[in-house]
């Protein structure tokens, strides 16, 4: 049976296939989206143009998928007192993330 772990330390052999680690939460801000657009060069209007995005299906800007993956990668180690190695990441289950503005 798969387990969900919080911030307690675990040894490698304590983990089983399918286990999950619950990370801290994080708010995605307008600054995050703008800075990521500058870093990545992805200035697609759904991410960067509030007026354009307001007229779309989500009604506001949507965070870049790769921004979410980068933040998720950083959150894995926060508060988890085990050394974790990422063997892979899946985007399964990630829904749209709107900016907090």
C-alpha cells in the first residue's frame, strides 16, 4: 500500500513504489509569471497579457506549465528531512494555475 509522507525524515528503504511526499504550498504571483516569461522567452499572451487573457476561457492569465514544474521541483525538498532524488516528474494531475492578482 502506498504511503504519504510529511516532513518526517525517512530512509531510502522506507519508501515504496507509489509513495508520495506532501510538500509545502506556494502561491503563484504575477511577478512569478512575468519573471518566468523573461527567463524562458515564452511571452505567449495567455501568460503575459492580462487583457487578452481576460477575454479567454479562463478569464485571467495562466501560469506556464514549465514554471509549475520548476516550482514543484523546488518544493519537494522544503521541509522534508529526507534526501530525495527525483527519478522523474509527471505532469499528470496538474490543472491550470491562475495568477493570484
